[in-house]
């Protein structure tokens, strides 16, 4: 994967640092940077390690830096996350748009403090202000939740551009097998006197429509023909064919 | 917004309950259901309240229920979140696909325990198994992170559909009706001696998987129950129940 870094600015709660490490690793990223954390030992606290869970490697190799300037300078695109709109500052785009333009450029996602988010002066280091579409009445994502959504969107965007191979689908039964099944079922339903051939009421058409929607596998055709066979075997005195 | 519920099954950590409440509220949802939580007072713990933050109202009105049956029965679509693939059980789709088909139907997102996720038997209450695209090397999202991603995707999907009108899809049968149908069919297949209850050979699971793939309409459930009824009526000397 290309260079994508995840920058947390002046984080207070070490648990959030661990949760952020886990969030980015689950989406295939591994560059975590803490800028001026409240607790300089953040990445070694038991809380952070517990919440990182299997992303302890990402946490252990996280970089701790003193200024936003240093943390952002190698990225072509720097996305400052914010719910609030600002009159001045870099252009404002959605997280989807940000991930779309970041596909083939080194980029960084920058998150402010838990209590106040990014300050006006922090946008000096951002190429874009990025918002996450949220409930207008309550749009306050927790820091680690915001990291999760951004990491998820960034992965989706990169996957789309890699044009992922679609999962192989097992072949479905062919039309000849389906038609033979329908005839067999028709005989079975007549045998148990569910279907009256003189008043068929579109029963077979309705079943066919259900099966067509599902797309039957050959094993399922066999299973259903087994049912039909047994209906006939156990009931040979049904409606006259 | 339409009916979307968020069901947490046997959650251990009350903090996760609070974080889940916050996640769903930020995305505009408010129906949180706890099924058989480890701590029955979960929604009143200081930990949960602290992590819910401004979503304390969602937490306070969360319902606590005893069984998955009760929690899921009014939903037409029930999405069981899981990273693992299973041979049997409902069809497996991505979270994006799930949110796309859920646009105009009542639906529920079901999350298993922190340690083990959903168990095989829990999928009995699901119409679909749903996976979140993640790092194949480490795909373990924390419970509240998984809720966050699903809520985010569901919101995106609803926002899109609010913008472009989609063709109306007739409502599907709910999970309670499907489970009742399966039991009725089981009795019918035993009556015609197709299903031997001492050697069931996963027959019912295979049929269920076919029906889940099709997504049965209420009229189709009625039709199939008619077949089951007739199999029983015409064959009362089948394998012993």
C-alpha cells in the first residue's frame, strides 16, 4: 500500500491511541504518528496496549514528534478532520472525496484533541479540511471512531482502484436441470394433492420465480428432486395426472 | 428514518455499550437493543454513560431483552456481523451490499460477543451474514468500531437513496415467519420420510440457505407452508418425530 499516515495531535487519553492503532491496522495501514501527546509515554501505557489488541506492533513502532510541521511535511495531501465549517482555511471536502483524490498520492490524516478538535492554526498544515457525514443534531464522533471511519473509507477507495477480483461464484444449475426439476415437483405436488392440475393457480410459476431469484445450485436441484420423488413414492393416489 | 435496530448480544464490557450508543447516534440512529448482556445493569454503569457522551439518551432508552428471537422478530432483514466464512447458514454479503438492500426495509444489525463474535446457532436469526472489508492479516475490529463502520455505511446508503429514488421492492417475510416455515417444512419432510430426524444431513440448513438467498415474500411462505401441511396430512406414518 502507498504511504498513508495517521497523525494524532495532543491526544489526552492513551486508550484512544491504542484504539486508533487497532483501527488503522484492521484497514491495512501501519503508520501512526503522535504529535505532542499529553503523555509522552502514551504508546507504552497498559491502557493503550490493551486497546490496541493485535495491533500492538503498530503501536510499538508509532512515532512521537514534537510539531505538526515535522509530522506533515512529507505528505502531498494533509486532511484535517473537523465537523465544523470554517470561513477561512483550506477547501472543505467530504471524507469520500478526500479518499478519492488520495488514491495515488502520499497523504496524512490529521486528528485534533478529544475535547476541541483541530484549532484554526492547525489548518495551516492541512491541504484540506475533511468532514465526515453525520447526524446534524449530534455529529461528535469519538477520536478513535473518527479514525476508524477514515481508515475504512481509505481502504474502500484503495480497493476500488486496485479493481479487486470478485469472489468466484460456484456455477448454477442449467436451464435444462431447472425445467426437469419443475416437472418433477409438479408431479410430486399433484401426488400429495396440493396441486390440482385442473386448477393449477399459477403454483408452478410462483415456485419457479422463487427458484430463479435464488439461482439454484446443482446440489439444490438434486435435493429438491429428492423431495419430489419422495412425495410421489409415498402418495400414488393423488389427483389424476 | 426507517426502522434500523442495533443489537448487541451478550456484551461483556459496558464501555462498549456506551461507545456503540455514541456511534449509532452520530449516524442518526437511536434503537439500541442489548440481548442477555453480561451485566444486566449495563446501560446504567458509569463507564457506559461516560463513553456514550452526548448519546446518553440513546443509552437510557436502550432495550434489554432475554433472547435473540425476541430482538430480531420484527425485522425483515437481520444482518449478523462476522469476519469468518461459514459453509452453511445465510448468504454472505459485504456491509455495502447489506446497506444497499436495507434501504427500504426494516432491518437489524446483530453483533456477537467481544471474544467470540456470533456463534453458529445465532445465525438462525439472521437473513444474512455480513462482513466488513478488512486487512486479511488482522481483521479484528473492536465491537464498538464494527458498530461505527456499519452505522456509517448505513447512513451513507440512506443518504444516497434519499437523493435518487429507487424502484420499490415489496417487503419480504420477517425472520419469525421464516423460522416457523422451516419448522413446518421439517415436519412435512419427516412425514414423507425424506428427512430422517436421526440423520438430518443438514437438509434443513441447505433449504434455509436457498430461501435466504431468494428472500421469500409472505405469499411464498404461505405457499410453502401449504405444501408442508399437505405433506403432513397425506402422510401421518412417517419417521417418528
